[in-house]
C-alpha cells in the first residue's frame, strides 16, 4: 500500500510504501476510493491536538470498498462500500458508552489521530464503526459527509429547532448543513471573514438568506449560531447576534482562546455549548436526511501524493467546499 505519513508534528507528510494492513478480529480492511481533508487533519499535523500516534496516516473522512475482514466480521461485507469516520472505536463499558454518549467515551480511538486513517490506498477499521454507504453514489461526493456532514448534523441538533440559524465560517461543514437547513424550512445567515467575497458568493450559491462579515450583525436576531471556524473571538460575536435564550454551538475540536467578554452577552439565558466527536446514532440519522435533502457536496480533488498541497490550501483559506484525496 501507499500512504502519506506524518513522522513528526509540524513537518510535511511523506509518501511511503508499506505492506497492506491485515484486519484483526472485529476489523475490516478497505481499498480506499476517496478521503476528504478536514480542518481537524490540520490540527493534528500542525500540533494543535496533543499526542497523536506517530508515525501516523492522517485522514478520517474515508470512503472505500471492503476487501478483507477479520475474525467475527461477516464475509458478506466484502465488496460493500463503507465510510470510516473520526470516531474509530469506543470501549463500550464506560458510563458514557452505556448512556448513549459514546462520543465522550473514556477510552476511544480516533481515525487519523490515534489510529491510522485514510490518506492511503488501504486502511483498517473497527467494523462496528464503518458505516454502509450506497454503491451507486460517487465516493468523492460522499467523503465530506463522514465528518463535515456528521459534525455539522450534530451541531445543528445542538442548535435546536429555531428558524434563523447563523453559520460562522462557510466551508465544508457549513455548505452541507446549510442545505439541510433549507430543506427543513430554516433560514441560513452566513458569516465569513470580512470582505471575503469568494466565501460570501459560495454561501449565496448554497442558499443563504443573508451573507456578511463576522464583524457584522444580521438583520434580525438569530435563534442559534454554529461556529465552524476555529476562532475564539467569534464566540462573543455570535452571542451578540443571537436572541434572548439563543444558543451558540462551537462545532470544532480545537479553537483559539475565547477572549474576555462582558457577562451581559451571556445573560438573558443565552448558552454556549460545544460538540465533541459523533455517535453511530448521528450517522443513522444523518445519511438518510442528507439523501432526502438531496445534499450535494462541493469538492476539489487532489491526487494522494498532493496531500500536503491540499492541507496548505485549506490552511491558507484557498478552498471553497472540501478537498478530497484520491489514490
């Protein structure tokens, strides 16, 4: 197999040859068709997230065809298409796992962080955390749904049932969840970097009712806001934009420090909540919803060997939608 490998945090990935991995009991192996590039991959590569498994194959928005299974996994799964997400394994017996909060498991494994992921031609995954996907679909289009879609969906659930939803940072996750919001009859208010005309045009393309800079207030108070950009200063900005009793959802795994702010921004029962990881239940809800809403993903394709260029383009804000690597 070929893989793009992180040997040291902060350094570029290196293309290496490795023996094909063999699935252990409860695991399956996929021949990778596509793997989307997520901002979390940047946080891993750049060292924002501590203690990655090194050497490491990043990537956790993986779509591929099962070509081998380990003991205990039905052989009928061979030949099927699956998606491998960020949450790669949970212990199954801690209090969180037993209370339907496996995303908060005390002893988890994360794809592309604490176990090898999808910047490769092959990958091994826990069969219980490999989601069946339709064979007729485009694997490149599916790949961003495995994190941008799932985390966007979990963030939207946390946001509640309000009609006016603000999205701060209009990239991979926002362009997916904006389509779900419109299908649900909600209005999307898109906030981008000030004067980022490309991002604002992108948001308008996906049906935003209003588009503006993150330093602006929307024309009407928001019922809720979701922050996808990893920028802590957006928390007080979003609190200013939501109505009394409104909620601000932080949808990223890493964010710069939230600045000191007056209590008045939080008063009147406004809330700030975070989203951590995902659950298999989220996937069971989201994939049918995305199909019903006819969600389409905007992707930019890169060869596997160009993973560093894809990461750089994401880091520098040169992307609209999602980068996707193909072997």
